[in-house]
């Protein structure tokens, strides 16, 4: 799925919001996540997952085409860890909406 398709789906669900505004909001959400992760912050979206960076250590690797050994420096890489609820939905192959329980 591409971003345009995501925008179309959201726009279909919320017909009262013009398509251009949905597009701007989706774009802004992704840009904000990227900017904060680049700064080294963790973005935790409950029920979905967590975006953060991991530090990869330096190592010696091998180029699979030539067999030549290549030295890789340590570096930060973006990482996404799916949340427990999202994992369960994927495993079961179905979406289910969670509702808040209210204690009375």
C-alpha cells in the first residue's frame, strides 16, 4: 500500500474532511515520527508499536557478489517494534477493536 491509498481509505471513512487535509495530516504524522526518531527519541503508539533507533556495532561483512571482505562502521538505524495487540491481530489474521473498560 502506498501513502496515497492510505489517504484515500481515511478520506472515505471521514467524508466530512476534505481529501487535501487528510493528505496533509498523514504526511505531517509521518514527517513528525521521522524527525523525532532522527533526534534519538522514541515514539510509542499504544496498540500499534514503537519507533526508535538502534546502534549497530562495527563489524566485518562479506560482499555476496565478489566475496570481498568489507568493514562496516558502527551506525544508528531506524527500528520498529510491533506492539502486543498489533502482533496478536496479525497472528489471528483479523482486526478487532479494543474498548476501554470502565470500573464502576
